[in-house]
C-alpha cells in the first residue's frame, strides 16, 4: 500500500505542482493518475521513490515512512517504467534487464537466466536478448523497460506514461499483456497517463488530478464514468461516457435465441434457403462462428471464407453489456453473436433485447438508490 | 639520453640522403621517437584525469559550464612557445627537464578536454539518467557505469585531437632543448641537412597516425553498441 498524507510539492521557482494530496494506492491493485498536462502526475509519482522530495507531507510504503530510508534502498524495491523506456544504450537487452539483480549481488549467470525468462514473459522473442536497444522498435523497447523494472521482483511499480510512445495497435497489445502480467504478479502499481481511455481500461481505481495538483476525484472506472464528481471531471472523462460505462456492466444471462447455422464448405444454394431476413451464420468445424452469409446474393458451389461478411463483432458469455450491444449493432443481420468461453456459438441477441436489459438494470439501480 | 653525435660542421655532401644519415644513428633516432612518444602521451593521460572532474562539474552544476568552458578555451589560445619558455621560470625547474614540456601540454589537454567531457556527459539522454537513478544507482555509480561509458565516443574523439595536437607541439619543445623528434628539425635546419628533417617528419607523422589509430580502435572495442546503432 502506498499512502500520500497531505503531500505538497513546491518547486524552487514557486510552482506548486502538488497541493495537499491525500491518496491511498492499495496493495496488489493498479491505481491510475490522470489529469491534464501539468497537473502534477509525474511529480506525484516521483515523490514515491523520492526522485523528487516532497516539500511537506509524508508518503508511506506499507508501514514505512519513505522519508526515513535511504533512497538507494527505497528505489531498489520499486520498479520504474517511463515513456521511451530509457534503456541503457550501451548494454544488451538481457543486460539491461539484469541491471538491478546484478547491482544487488546476484551472480551474472543467474541474473541473465532470470532476465531471459522475463523477456519471454513480457512477450519478447528471446532472440532479441543479445541486441542493443537501438535495434528494437519502440514497442519492443517498452516491453524491455517493463521487464527491467520487474527484474528484482519489486512489490511496487511506478509507471509514467509507459504506453504513450507507441502506435494505437501496439498500445492495445501492450495493454492486454500488461493486464495479463498483473493478474499473475499482483503488484502494487501506480500508473500515470493523460489518456482517460487508458485509465479506464487499466485502472482498478482512478485518481483524477486537476491543475494545481489537487485531487478532483478518486473512484473505480465504472463509478467515474457513471458519477463524475463535478464539471471538471465530467469534461475530462469526456463524451460517450454513458455508452462507455456499459463496458463495466455485466450482461448477465441475455435472452439468446438459437441460430440456424451452415458449415463452411457446404453448398451455397442449400445454405441460402435457411437464411432468416436474408442472412445465415456460418460456423467452422469446431463450432466457432466465422461470419454472416448474404443469401440475397446467392452463388453456386461450396461456401468459402471469401463469401462471408466480417464486420460483426462477437460478444463472450458473461461479458459486458457494451460488448453485447456492440455485437448486435455491428451484425448485418441485426442479430448479435454470443459465444461461450471456448469460442463455440451460444446464440444471438438483438439490440432491443440488450437495451431492454440495460433499462431493467438502470431501473433496479434507481430503486436501490431510493432505498 | 646521450647528446647527439658530433654532426657535420658544414653542409653535408648529400643533404637528402636519409640512408646515409641513419647509418649508425638508428638507436639514437629511436630514442628520440620514444622520448617524443611519452612526451605526447603522458600529458594526455594526466590532462584527461584532471579534466574529468572539471568536465563533470561543468555538467553537474549548470551555472559553471560557461565559465569553465570559456576559461579552458582561453588557455588554448596561449602560444605553446610562450608556455615552453615561461613555465621553467615559473615553477623553477631545470632548463632541460622534460617536465617543462609535460606541464604545458597537460594544460592544453585540459583546455580541450573540459569541454569535450562536459558535452559528452550532457549528450546522455535524460530518460536514461532518470532510469538509472530510479534503479538505485548512486550518483557516482551512475557516472561510472552509465554516463561515462555512453560518453566514450565523444571523449575518444576529443582525445584523438589532443594526442595529435600534442605530437605536433612536442616538436616545438626543441627550442627549450628537451630532446625528441623536433631535435632533428633544429639540427637539420642549422646545418642545411635535410635527411634528419625528413626522418623526423616521417616519424612524427607516423607517430600521430599510430596514436590516433590506437584511440580509434580502443573506442571501437569499448563501444560495441555503436556498431549496432550505425547498422540501423
Ligand atoms: N523541476 C521543476 N521546476 C519547476 N517547476 C516544475 C518542475 N518540474 C515540473 N514543474 C511544474 O510542475 C507542474 C507539474 O508538473 P508535472 O511534470 O508533475 O506534470 P504532469 O502532470 O506530469 O504533466 P504532463 O502530463 O505534461 O507530463 C507543472 O506546472 C510543471 O511546469
Ligand atoms: Mg508527466
């Protein structure tokens, strides 16, 4: 647990970057600091490992006042990841990752072996180990940065815009890998971003800061979207928050209907005859939905992948209302495809059915709130 | 070092005949070469050691950069001849003492290297420094294990200039009588004997070239990561 106790940072030039901050980042969870540029996110983060000393107030790491231990000792127990990774250009990838263990006196062979394991864990080909940072792409460097911060297995990780220097596709990939990793490792993480979508995706809780370095709101992502504390937070959280908050709403048991399906490779004419509203769903050998077949443009011979409409998204059983609604809205047939955990077809659901579920849920919440 | 063998009193018959000149004097000439070598290299080594902390200070304390770099730059504008002549009387050494050569050249090396070291250290990426500090490196460890290794190419380039310049300036020290390859120039000039001048010239150029190459190779060996960067 990391605890800020009325922490203030005033820079020598008089700038108050952080002002009376009280905040708890619970153990094993991801706490995201968001806010507009210059609101003191980086300053707050760096006060935790004392790369910046607070002007007043205290920061606790579990039972320890961080101001009372030596900075070297403090920092070796705290992983730190920054934008552009900050890898050592003169060391190979594996030696970059092994830096802290080597500093702590682990022998070279063990440290390197551990570093290799970590590279695999963060999704890097071990073949990169002998390269130098300049020979890696930005996304790969960022993975190495994460591996390096994890190397000494610190209980705490500080991350300052770790994913902002890569393109959206790689970023989404890194997000997934990061969440998967955190599920295994359960670190206490404080992550800084100015991207509210990233905050919502990654955070267990989100702290919104405003310029001047004060806390505007501390909430779970769902709460933040549903109940912004004031205009500033509402503005910062942005548009579509009603729709986005559905991402946190459990879809529960949706009224799915059975769908008539055809197999890939079966005869086109026979398949078209089964269509409902002009569309029939094609599945693969393992029962996985592949795409919709347009029966109004009948062909001849066996159905191939090239005949299928690929625009529809697929929602997983037990997922969010947002995913279910999106599946229904994106299906050319108007029937959203739901699959089980093992990716086999569960059935379909229409948008109006999902919306009905959303309204039921909202009504239940209103009754709950009135009590 | 023995004094030069008795030379010709008048212009020799074959002033360009190097072979003739070298006959029996190979040992003597090699002695001068050796003398020239260490008179060029020692000041670079001492100068580098002294310039390191000064260059570091210029980088660490931003306000000292301009004064330190300016002062060291000014040192470089003092003519070497003047230093060679003045130094012995200032520090009270004997007129033929090699220290009279080592000290001025050390001053030149410092003058050159303070800026080079400060700039080399400043070239290290800020995110790299932050990462190093965040990992628990103390300032000194960080300097030793991160900043200096990354600054090696820049420092190496400065050393090349310093060494080559020194090889040239050592020759000037012939005016104060400290024996080295420059001795061959004054000797040849006085007697209109060109062979020793040619020998001195070839050897000092070869020496400068060899020392330069040595630094290039050392930098290359110490920075395998740069090849990787270049191949990008
Ligand atoms: N060393 C410093 N000296 C003086 N002022 C500083 C210093 N570092 C930061 N500041 C100021 O403190 C405020 C907070 O800076 P900080 O870097 O914490 O912001 P941030 O939230 O991380 O912003 P960004 O999203 O742009 O990274 C800013 O107004 C900044 O100008
Ligand atoms: Mg910042």
